[in-house]
């Protein structure tokens, strides 16, 4: 986030900080809150924020990245780094926000503030497209809308900008006031008020009231009456209001919504006359977001004719990076719909999370409409790519090629996308991670398609942001200092291997756990360096376990003796994990074996007990709380017997996902987080507070109309006595969609309609009864998502979410998204 007008001494003055300065004239351009994301360290200042992890823990990492300027709340670090500038404040987050407030006050640009439950980012990006011809715009990168994201967004403002578009998101009361002070929106836009982040509010009215605080000093407020029903008209913010609606009287009253060949034609009443516009979208969410943008253009004084011309040119906004399997064992990061300096930095951080390949390539188009001098822009990009250890740049566009000398590593340039496509057969891509990032006009989707393995039309989408959100949810529940072991066994519950492990390693979990040695070996070969526990070590795999520095679970005297024998040629204390059976009666040492175990471990120089653990049987079920308490007591008793003969203190752990939620006294030294990462916790009603991580989708192959009495599928199990329509979709029991879902038991979502299966599930196909619904070949069918949940599917066939997830076949391609 670039700025060039503040010295460290000036920032100390703004923050009223207790300053210890080695060099008071250092110019600060970048605000850093993540030690893993550093652009220009000599001009950066690191804020040690108190979030799920204490930011002071990462001062060492930031220092290693050559940052020498810090905002802290704990003065003990000053003496540890005598060559650094330190600003001590009461609250690092308040300091970050105060600096943004001061920066915002230096500029008199027009500002649009956007809030709501959904659609904020899309509306912001579309307004950027609609207004870029008239303004030099600064906007929130991606969805930077939090207490941290908003100040980082506002910090981008410089003297050349004439319009700012910033989004603000909140999850609890008393959060919006600080964001309002930072953004100071002249124009306010409310998107909608839905259920997102509802857990932080006692009611929908409370959430709405909090969100409207963003606009209390705005000149203009743009809204739909449907979303402000709990607030009286006299209490609406803004000196002026502009309303839009498709259901009631409004300044822009939409009276017709007509789909036309993939587009949508809208008619409305505005200033007592009928007007129209064409939106190049047909889905419900895009139509609503388009209406908001239509209302905004009119409220800003554009004529209906001008608005129509601009709206019909809107283009799709992809806010997600996609991680896919590529040709020749490559990994492809597809961010082919946008290119600007802020989103490039975010994409490069994601690129650096990937450890499966040593070589990193970036395919980048030239950048437009940045409002910056080209030499400065491409100098910064060159430095950024170098700092992120990119090995090769392939530049697309004549403009970027003019600055080829700035890039001090392997480069290749093409005039346009067509030139790259023509040259593609002669280019070498193998065993590397490739980031594809291009401005929309370059149609980089063509490049991504060339590099990506052909994807089976049935796809499991994994939302990595949601997984990180779930990780942070559980981090907020554990006590300071308690470590996290993340379970990535069984192909990470069906979601992936190194892709998930890379994410967890980047977000600093302490341990990983796999079921078998080959899973751990695959992670090691993909560059995972975290400690990895193997829960079912086989004697035949001991040599490989030692070679790849995996740590076995030891659950019996025989296994312990065999592993000690396997260490006969080694001198070091090899880490092992002792499993105690406290009541599961699956694997582990019983009370009767503890004395034998202590004898084997006492003074044994070959092994070191890294942890002692057990497994709760029913931590999420209240009716078994007495048994759970007994397990914890039994485990502590047996573990204490082992601790008495050891000369060091291993980690103790017994809490699984539900144990974290319901048994804080069972957290001990470490917790094991499993299915909760993926959005399921039997201890939480309706998984409250967790996010949906996975969506399984397929496509319609063919639609048929059947006569009364005709049957569907094998053994004529599907009967249509009155006739109707069926759709055949590309998923079957070989993909993991169980035969138990046949004959109407299972359902899928098509075009927003929940439709039942008909007939038996085939190996590669399933038939759905779509009678009365408009469906065509190529339409998407959702097997499960956040509306039609895995919990529902599991209930339909009397099983558990684990089985649904782990049954998804490896031939179903995994696509990973990161916002």
C-alpha cells in the first residue's frame, strides 16, 4: 500500500507514541501486518497486532525480512533489536486506524462507502468499471473491508486520485464507527442485509443499525427500502437519499426483469418516465448488484442513456484465485480476470504459499489505468517479483516489453495473447507453479486453458478462505500457548493433499497428522516442513518414516520395540507420540501396560516422546459428558505416570474438534483440529460460526422428455406415471455419489431448484426429475453447497459428513479458490 510522505518521526507524532528511534528520517511507504507479506522492507513499518496470534510473536520473522520499523505494545522487544525503530502504543490496531484517519484527512477526494451482507466487492468492482473513464479511482484491494483491511485500503490514497471506492464489513456491534472515521464516505451504498455474519448481532435490526453508522455524515445515501424496513424513514442516514426497488415505489422502480439470451433486460420508472438498461448477466445476485449500480449512476447525475451504455459493457468479476492441476506436473494459479498492483501482491503471496515446486513462473499482462508513471510502476513490479523469488516472467503486451531491462531474471515477452498462444507448443512448462494474471482485455482465460489439465465436468471446489476462517474460529477458542495439530489424513478428508497442507503451514499450525506413512511422504516431497505425525505406522514403513522425518504414533509395546530396533543405526533421539487408550478401545496403551511402557522409555536414548495423547469418544454429545470427564481424568492419571520417568515434558493432548468447542479443560498443551476445518462440528448447533469449505458440482449432459408410463434407468426403477422431463448429470457412484441416493432419496440444485434423483444411480451418471423446470444441457447441478448441505446429504442416507467427503473419488478434480 504505497505512500511517500511520512517519516517515522512524523508517524510517532501522529500516534502519540513512546518512540525509540535509531533513524528518525526513515520514510514509511508500506504498512505491514503480516510478516510473510513484505514488499520493500526498508520503507515498511510492522504493526504487532493482537489478533488470533499475538503479532509480537512475528517480530522475529519481520526482522528476518529486513524490516527495521515496528509499532508495538510490549516494550520488552526494544532491547532485543537495538538497531530498530520502535513506536510503543496502547493498542496497535487503534494506531493503524489512527494513521489511516490522518492520511485520509490530507485529501479532499470524493469517496463512496459500501456496506451490506453480500455483494459489496462486486458492486465496488463494477462501479470502478463504470466510473473509471471519469475519475482516477483508488479502491479497496479484493475484499479488504475489515478493521484491518479498511485502513490498509485508505493508505493507498495519493494526490492524483479523484475518487475513492471503499467497502466496509463488520461482524459485531461497535465496529463500524471506527471504519466511518477512516473512510468518511460522501456517498453511501447499502447492498443488502442477509444472514452473513449474523452471529455477532442479537437481531437483524441491530446489524442494520450498526452498518448504517458508516453513512451518518454522508451527503447521499443509496439503498433499497426492502433492506431498511426496521429503520424509520426519518432515521435513514444521508442529507439526501436515493432509493431503488423491484417490489415497491422508489426513485428507481424496476417494473420488469426479462432474461434475453444470457443477458437481462430491465425496465424501470425514473423521474416519472420509463427507462431501460441491459445487463450482461442473468443470475439473481448479478441482477440485484446491477440494479444497485444503475441506481448509483442515476443518483450521481448520469442520464439514463449514459447509464444504459455503460451497464451493458460490464464484465464478469472474478474475486478468486483458482489453484488447479496443470500440464506436465505443473500447478496453475488462475487469476486471469484482473491485473493491478494490489491484487498482484496478493496473488504473489499465494504463489509463495505453494511449496510443491521449486520453480515459480509468472505470466503477466501489462497494466492499465493505474494512474502511475510507467517507469515507477514497472520498477515496483520488477522489485516485487524479485522479492517474491519468481524465477521467470512471461510478459504479454508491447508496453511491458519496453521495460524488459528492469527484470533481473529469466524473461520472455509477447506482443499479445495470440502471439503467446501461437508460440505455446514450443514453450517449456514442467514441474513448476505458474501464476496467470492478466487484465481482462488480454483474455488470459485462453492461456489458463492451455496450461490446465482437462477437467472432468464434475468438480469439487475448495474455498481456502473459508478454511482459514474456520482455523481462526478455533484459534479464538483455545487458550494462549496451546498448539494446534491439524488432521490431513484421508486426502485431507477428501479435499486435497499438499494444497491443504501448504495453506495450514502458511498459517502456522504447529503439527500435521496423517493416517499412513505414504501420505506423509507425499507431503514431504511437496515441500511441507511442518512436523507430521503418522497415526497408523506400519513396520514395513519404518525406514521410510525415518528417512522423511515423520513421527510415528506408538500404540503398543510391540510397535515401540520394533521402532526402537529400526533406530539401531541412528544416534539421535527420534520423536515419537504415545497413544493412550482412555476409553475409545481402538488403539493405545491400557492402564495395565503403563508400567511396562515406563520401563522401556526410561533412560532410552533412541526415542524422545514428543507427545502423549488420547482420543475422546463423544466430546460433542451432552448425554456422554460423564464418560468424557472420566476419559480426561483417566488420561491425566496415565500420562502423569509416564511423565514421572521422563526427564523432559512432552506435549499432552486429548481434545478433538468437538472437544475444543465443549471441553476447554481438555485443551492441555495441544488440540487436534479435524473436521472442524472443513466446516463441521457436532458440538455447534447448525455448525454456527463455521464456514462452508466445499462445493461439489457437475453439469447436465442431456435433457429428455418422457411419455406417461415410461421408466428411467437400470431395472426400470424410475417410473414416470404422468410423464415429464429428466436431466442426466455427469456424476455417479464411481465419483462417490452413492447408489443409496437413487430413486428420489438424493436431490441436487439446478438453477435454484431442488430436484430429486429418479431411477438408480449409475457408475458415471445420475438422472434427475426436472419436470416443470427450465433446464438445458450444460447447466450446472449442485450436489452440495452451503444451501444444500453435506449434513443434509448425510442425513438422507443415514451416515455422517466424514463418509460423504472421503468417498469423493480422486477422478473428481479439485479446484482451490483463494480470495
